[in-house]
RNA sequence: GGGCGGUUAGCUCAGCUGGUAGAGCACCUGCUUGACGUGCAGGGGGUCAGGGAUUCGAGUUCCUUACCGCCCACCA
C-alpha cells in the first residue's frame, strides 16, 4: 500500500495530476448522442491579461459545475478562450512602443498589427497556463480567440447581416470620446465619477433688448461652440424674449434664443446655453431646432485651430456622406490649448469683458473612460451604430418568459432596466487592434458597400475602394461567443448538439457589457437563446472589504495563494460562504482553514490506507453494524442534499455540507468508532470496518471532487479497486437500500449520551486516562446494548451495565442525564454535592423551559389545527423527549437527596 | 432622482419554498487519545438594525425608518 506523507503537499501533486488529465483526454468532449449535452462557454479573459481573484472565482464555479455534470454522465463541454480586448491590448502595445520612442503612425497600420500579434503571441499563453494551475477542466482542444479565423468570420457575417437588415447604420452622432485612448466608446463603457467642479454664471447680452441674460455652465470652454440659448416656452420670466437673439461674448456672434423643454425652469436661471457639438442634450436640442453644430475641440482634447478647420472643410466638401458633420471653428488665440487651459483663458477674458457674474463651487458626476479613467468628451463624430430598439424587445422577452433565468433572480431587473433604456450601440472604435469594419467606400462614386468578403473595386462603378479605417468594439465579437465558438455561421454538429449552452457564469459587473449583448445577438442570429441560466457572482474583495485594485495595491495574486496553499484550498475558499450575486471577502485565515481541511482529509485517507492489508477487496460487507448503518444513512442524506444544492447553484452550501460530513461525521465519529473494530483482533469485524471506511471515503471523495479536484484524485487513485481517475467516475446518488432511519435514531441516542458524559467529565476536570464502571438506566436499552463497545471508548467506561431501571445506591455517583437515559458513574472522590445539584438543576430548568414552550405550542388550538401534521408531530416528539429528560433529571435530583 | 444589496455570536459569513438560531476564525478549559496539534474533547457568547403588519407561528413574507455599500440617470 502506498505510503502517504504526514502533511499534504499540493505542489507535489497538482501539476503532475493536471498533466495526466490532459494527456488522458478527459477534458475533451465530443458530440455523443447517447448522452445529454451540458455546455459552458468561458467568459474569455483578456488575451494579454493575468489571472486575478475575480477570474479565479469565476473559473472555479464553472469548473465545479462542469465536473459535476461530467460525473453525472453528461457530455460536459467547457469551451475556453481569450478575448482580444481591443482598447486594453492596444493601449499596452502603444505604451511599449512609446518606450522605444515609436508611435502608431510611425509604424503604420500593418507594422502596428504585426507588433500587436507578436505581443499576443508573447503574452497570450500566460493566462491560459494560469487557468491550468487552478485545475480548470476545459476542453483545450477547442480553445478559441475572438480574433481567430472562425470568430472573425462570424463577426463579418453578423455585420453584413445586420447592415443588410438596416440594423447597423453609420452616422454623425453624439458619442463618448476618450481623448486619451483616442477612440469613441459605448455608453456602457462610461463610468461616472464624482468630481469637484464649478458652476460659472455667464452673462450673454440680448441683441433686441440690451438686457443681460444670465445662464450657468460647468463647461465654459465650449461656449465658443454655442449656437443658441434655450429658455423654457412656459417660463414667464423670459416670455418677452421669444424670437430674440443673444450676442455670444468673445466671438460677437448672433445666436437665436430658442424655446425648448430641455430648459428647466426650476434649475439655475432657467436659461441654458446650447452647444450641440459637445453636449448630448444640446445635440438633441440642436436637432429639434435645426441648429448648426460647431466643433471646438479636437479628438485629442485641444481647441481647434485654422488647420483643423481647413481639414474639416475639405472633408465636408469631398465626402458626400458627411453632410451631417459639424463645422469646425478656428478658435484663434485659444487654438491648440487643452480644454483646461482654454477654460482658464476664456474665463479670464469673459471676466475682463464683464460677462462672468459669479463662480459657484459644485460637485457633479462626470463621465470617465472605464479603461483609463480619463474624463470623456461628448463629441459629435461619424461612427457606426447598432440600432437597439428592434433587438431589445425579444431580448427582454427571453428573460421575462423564463427561457433565460438569472441566478439570483433579482438581476433580471438590472437587465430589464438597461435593455429598456439603452440607446443605439456605438460599435466603431478608432483603433487598429480588432476586427476591421467591413465597409468599403468607393473613391469615385462615394458609395458605401458593406461586404463580408473583401472588396477592391466598387461593385457599382468599378473604381477602387478603400476600407473603413475603424475596428469594432471588443464586445461586438464577444457577443457572439456562445455560438461563434461552436462553429457558427456554419451549421456544425457541435452547434446542433451543444447549443444553446446551459450555464453562463459571470460577475454582475458585466451584465450590461456582455450578457445582454449575447442575448440579443443570439436571438437575432441563431434564433435561439445563448444559454438558459446566467449564474451571477459578486466581487472578491480584500480582507477589509475593499475592492481589489491595481492603484490600491491590495490585489491578492491567486497564483501566490496556489503556491502557498494549493489550488484546492484556493478553490474551496472561493465557494465556501459565498452566495450567488453577493460580494465576498478574501482573507488569509479563510485559505488557511481550507488548507487545513485538505490536510484533514489527507490524513483521514492516510489512516484508512495504512489499515488496508494486501489483497483487500473493496465493497460493502454482508453484515453492517450500527455505526455502519448510521454512517451510510448519513451519506445518503448528504448525496441528496448536495445534489439538490448543486442543481440550485448553491455551491457554497453544497461545499459546506460535504466538508461537514467528511470532518464531523466521517473523521470525528466514524473513523474513531471504526478503530474499535480494526483493533478488536476479530479479523471479520476488522475487514467489515475497512470495507465501510473505504466505501464511504470513496463516495465522499467523489462528492468533493468538483470542489477540490486535485487532492480527491490523488487519494482516489491510492484507494484499492479504484479506476484510473475520479473525474470520470459516476457521481454518487443516494441508495434507498442504505437508508436506516431507525438505526440513525438509535445511534443519535448513543451520541447524546456520549456527549453528555464528555461534558460532565470536562466540567469536572477528569483526566481521560481515568476510566470507571458505568450503569445506564433506560426505557429503551437496545441501542445501548448494541453500542456498549462505543461507550467503553467514548464514555470512558471500564464496563457498562444496561438496566431498565436503577434503584440502587446513588451515593458517590455522578449522574448523567439525557432524554433517553440516565447514567450512573462512580466518581466518589470527585463529587462536589453542591456542584452536582447546580448542574442537574440547570438541566432541569432547560427541560422545563422546553416543555413549557412546546406545551404552549401544542395547547394552541390554531397551531394544532392549522400547522402541517408533520410539524405538529415533530413538536409532540420534542415535547415527549423533553418530558423524558425532565423525568430523568428529577429522579436524579431525588436520588441526590 | 430612481433601483438594488447589506445590517444575524468579538471578526468573516451561511441560513432553500416561514416551524425551538448555525459554521469557520478568535476566545476560555482540558488532552503528547500511535491518521492529523494544519489535531481532539468541552465551553462561553446572539431580544437575527429599529418600528409596524400578516400568520397558530417570522431571521425567513409585506410595509416603514435608520445606517453602510453598489448600480443606473442628459441636472445645464
């Protein structure tokens, strides 16, 4: 028999075991019509990213589900892969180039992409190898990348389809512009942050009346781009100004005063300056009143100048599709300043001219880029959009009808809210790393052709075409992930069999980015849902409850935890005490506790193995004793409830129950009891004990395997009669033939009694080495007779006499009382009569309290008539037990005199 | 301004469809019990944030208040 070390050493086990699993091909899953499919697609981590705790939890939960389903006999497929993460990756590559003094422009598109791919090759494997460290049983033969050939094909196909259906369009719209990343981003990618700012009250003279119109703004630098001033049509204060004009200070430009609901009478002075090119609301106002748009900021956040104006004018003149492009202003003395510099300068000039009335401090929410946290600049810009309204309806319905279920349910509200209010999705990015937009512009006729197949000449006039420079939002390709990874748009067998996938596991922070987009995409392109359940988890926070972040430097590296404690300990920590949708804290203490459990299990296994003789044959013995029946019955309940919890995605509860069983039931009771038979000298009894020990351990390992794959495999393989791997064994189901309710109840009486003796002895400071004889008086002697051997060991008895009734001498006897029995233990020299009285009286009070409580409940007419019979019966039994206990205590008290 | 979550033992958190409050850690007391001191046995500690309602019965359902946190929203 294999000798196990005293301490479990994960480092010695994990890599070797993982390599073996891969080699044996256990992770690979194929279409198998004789099985039911179960599939998960992994939320693709950024290809150049590194594993963090959030991933670790996400992947652990998925692996638990996949391993569980695989053992249940499903064709369980877990598709892994990575995301090209356009902005994040491009930013990294650009930063690296900067160190070498290079810019994107220096290299050109092709040169840059060459570098980006090289970067991907260099770092792309990192996250994958980290996933392997965690023990993820993904099908690596199917690993995908959002920019691989198949995914790219799906992207182009979808783009063309949507365009042909009129669901993708190009136009000049207000978009969120990140001056740092130099690209547009979608609404979902904007994060709002509270910023200290000011509220500047400006004065614009009215041309017709000469009065000064006061208005307030948080962004004075955009005033050069004002093209109107708005008042509320119903505002009596300004009724006389309808149809009038103001003179824009500094530029001396005449602007109309327009009436618009947007001007809120309650706010400020009720007058708003309108800058359609730099404010989303103003953009809408501008459209309603057909106002010109004047752009005063460049795409890198500086004030526009003569050159910018010339360039824009040329573009407007040449490109027919750009009729809705804004004008560009030559900001003159302000040209080239950053927005901040311009603000200072313009304010100074306004003040000098008497146009600045006052400055009021103000904190307000400012949009920032979710990647770099630069304040985003609302800009009118020509971009590609997905029309959301036609797509949102079915997507909402899919959840509302229950075809797709969020776990926990409450997240469907988030989802509805976002879906119902979402605006058109800006999908073009001014980046090079990503899927290039398949739109081609004819250099001669100016026509736009969208084509999944590359075009070189215009299908209409035959002139050369040039392709759109922009790429697609990363999330556009990840939205297709559940089906693009299975071969769509081809009609593959994989798609037919594994799709729709079953469970999507992800954090609540990307429901809007990703989950919602997968849902409407799947419904639109595959005419099916992408998955039936979305299992949501929360954030992993640090021990103080703070979000782990780079800037705080409080991130905990999962790989370090794996190195120090093992992957199994990390995994268990990430499920124990977790609840779907709720954040959890990660701490060293928790990992240590998990590590300790691994060690506990390891040693239990070590004990079992060292007791197995050569030629041992596994299997249940023909004869089961009381403790066997008890442990098997408990195991049955465990199988039932763990399966139940897993089906309901209550991973934390499931793990907790398995752990409790192994530690409390198996180790602390069953192994200890089994030692009696192992050492009894009766080979038949010893063999029976071994068989049950191995049998139960085997089942427990299987139940634990999804949570702690490595250690369970290592132990499993050491068990006699085991197969080649635990991960391909059958998930344990409860066996009704092994339910022994009556024996469980009997055993519980013994346990009660043993605990009572232990408590009394601990209370009296009796050394374990001191043993005594013992008389047990009970109305139901059977269990105590059956359990005499156990009592000898655990109740420290030299010999046990079981009687119906004991009426002998009680002097010098310690009396132990449970509801089922009274024990008499001669310990003359240790007895303090007063203490005994106090102890027994305390027991008496407890019993009386219970009797009072249960009695009151049963005396309640309403309870007896309305509560379910089982509950009433339960209470009756509890009352009876309390009464028995009271009777026993009273007898003992009487005996004490 | 809406929406959501949290508030349970000193700390971290479980507690499913309502039926005498649980775990881990910490703390206290014992134990060199040949699997394990990363352990064993025992113990103390909670009016389940406050108020109200429904119910025979509420940590668990409903309303409400307070505090903490998150998400969403175009306050110029």
